[in-house]
DNA sequence: ACAGTAGGGATTGTTGAACAATTCCACAAG
DNA sequence: CTTGTGGAATTGTTCAACAATCCCTACTGT
C-alpha cells in the first residue's frame, strides 16, 4: 500500500507498553499477489527495464511472473493510478511518457510542497542528519563518477526536504512525483550533466535549514526548482515527441 | 497532447485544418466497466449510502451491479488507492474510518495547498466568477436551510480556491482530500453547525482574492483552516473510536 | 463458569478457460 | 494513394472452481 520509498519514522502507539512494535506491522500484514506484482513492476519501471512508451503485454508478463491475467490486471490498475502506466482501452497498458505539461505541473507542485516544508523550519539551529546524509551520498557519487547514484541521491535529498512537513500524505505525494520524474529522466539521454551542477546548491540549502533559517532555505530552493524546471523543459521539449514517434515507428 | 504551454486561444496543431478538435478526445475515450463501477461506488460512498466501517461484499455488490467479481475487485483497488476503502487481506474491503491523525494530516496538506494557491493571486483586482458562484450557492443553501447543500457548496468553494494554483495534480489531490473529509463528516452527527459559522469568512476571503491581495487572503484562509481543524478534531476524537466500536459490535 | 479448541460455513484470493469486442496489420481493390 | 476487408492477436469480461483464511458455534476439559 505504501507508494513511498522511505518511511519516515516511528510513531508511538496509543497502547502503552508496546513501544515501536507497530513498526513491525509491515511484516505481519502480508500483501496480496497483485500488490507484490505491482511492486516488482514499479521497481522495473523505475530502473528503466521497461522504457517509457513500451507496452506491457498481459500474456507475456503474466507468464513471466507466473500470475494469472486477472491478478496482473489488478496490479496494472494500481500503477495506472500512480501515473506510471497509461491505460488505453482495448489497447493495453504502456509505460507513460510524461508530456512537457506534466513536467511543468510536477515542478509546480514540487515548488508548493517542498518550499512549504522548508519554510516551516523554526528559527533555531538544529541538525538534520537524514538530510545531511543524502547530500553526502550525492557528493560521494559525484566524486566516484557514479551518475546513476547521483541522480537517486538527489531525489532522496528532495524527499527528505519534503518530509520536513511531517505529513504522511506529502511524503506519498512527492514519492509519486519523483517516480514520475524518473520516467522523464529515462527519456532524456544524459542525466549526468543535469544533476551534477546542482550539488553545491544542496549544501547551501542544507546550511540554511540547519541554521534554522526556513525562509532563506525556501528562497534558495525556489530558485533551484525554477532553474531545474527551465533547464529540464528546454531539454525535454522535443525529446518527449521523439519518444512518442519512436514508439509509433516501432 | 501536442499543445504548447501557453494557453493562447488557438494553437496550431501539427496538422493544419483541425483547430481545437482534439478537445473532443475525452468524448471518444470510453471508460472500462471497472472505472464506471468505481464511479458508482465513489458516489454512493460520498453521499453516505455506504457508511464508514461498513463492509462491501464482493458477492452482494457484484450481483447488484451485474458485474463479475474480477471486475468488481478492479474497482475496489481503485477506491482503496484513493483511501476511500480499506482493504484487509482475506477479510474484504470496508469503507474507511479516517483516524484523528488522518484529519490532522488532511488539514496539514490543505493548509499547504490552498494557502499557496491564494498567495499566488497577483496584486491586481480581478473577478473570479467561479469562486463567487460557490460562495453564493452556500449563502442560498444556508438561507433555505438546506444543510447538505451547504456542506457541498463549502467543499466546492475550497476546491475552487485550490484551483487557483492552475495545477491538474493539485486539483486531483484536493478532490481526494475532500472526498476523505466527507467520510469524516458522515461519522459526525451534525454537519450543520459546523459549516454554518464559516459562511461569513468565505466572503471575506473572496473579497481579498478579488482585490488582488493574495497574502491577505492567505492569512484569513490559514486562520480559517486552523479553526476548522481544531473544532473538527475536538468533535471527532471520540466519534471515530465510537464508529469503530459500533462496527465491531455489529 | 470459562479458556481453549476443533469443526464448518462463508468470504476472499487466485487461477484457468472461454467468449465477445476491439485493435492491428497486411493485402487487395478502386 | 486512399479505401475497404479479411484474419490474427490482444484486451475486456464473465464464469466456475479450488485453496486459503476468517468467523462463529459448539464442544471439551478443568
């Protein structure tokens, strides 16, 4: 049921004497086959095994995973609802190709959500190890030239920023937005140059946050997102059409 | 699909001679049975035909609607994903009973989303007929004592405020949040007193918005939401438990 | 009286097959 | 080059069957 990649902490139960026990709830509540299948497909899509525009055949995938068509279709519904797949009646499901308008809208929401999250940081200096960790992972990835990890670290960094809002629904939302963005990056050729130049800004934002300067961090983050969006839209504009054309000519 | 970002009146398609025809694409795309079933159930849940905590039997509803269990299960997945239903493995699906934490989280997100939307109103006076319409519908409903309509008008008012952000995803999100809130109101006994007292504030917010004073409107709206949340949480705290107990004793 | 437990019926989970509806593609006809 | 026109492939949907699980009842033993 959790579309989000990371869970955000342990909440105490209202029953005393069982501290942190419900953290194991995930182990107890088994998942239905459809949800597990959806999990597998979600991961495959995220890592680019299924490329945007590609069709997911019920027969093939059903056979490959050893589940029936009905069960598989339930999984498809889940992912369609998350905007990872596009369902066309009587034609099947396809890995979604986000339009440029989608990219613009995604960033519109990110600006609202992430900026609100960092703005809420109180005026007292504090340490945020989870965020710091993500920044450092990004640094390390850049130093070793591991561009794939750099991209994911950057995604995690922003998810942690959004998590400052302390809202389960916000976490889920940004999880979906970033999953959708991954589709965009799979269509673009070179994620390397894109993420690389934003590394110093991650540090700046982290500094502001740890200094307790919420509004200052917000200002930096807004500029960050505006720049990233502009750059991304420009590079993506014709790529999306090209991807669609490539599918049509397939 | 091929449109540009600007919403200029008439944009040229790549094929000349078909101006604005792709606007009818929505009419062409039929919906699958599962989606139509989900629509029916969604409406029934919203209007309280299926009460929170109630179980939705595959057999009964499948027979009543004349669809197979498989198709019905697809519809259930959709609604579960929207947090309207809760799916318990091997036990079936139930109309969700939002917890108090859910209410708090819903308002947390509403504050972020709606406030950001009105804050973005430019400093130039303008008229917003769609919002004004919803306010007036609320007035009329209160005058004629139609409390049910008053509640829905109030919901629409806030949806229109959120729509100021111009984001498809924000609209969808707010739609889901308000659908979830409807569950809350179904558990509470008296929606009348709750909505009634907020009518004057709707006018104040509308005035600020039409005056082009985004930040002013934001301030009012924030206070509005904080008050509503506090009042709702207080009244709801034990109601939710009572509802759960009632289901258990059923 | 009461905790534990062993059935048994009902409901969900999942599968496989079947058929209708629709799309897709190649090919022929104009 | 466009316009039918087949047939193959795929999806949409239903149905029947069985396994797994839950829920309730009645029985047991203390």
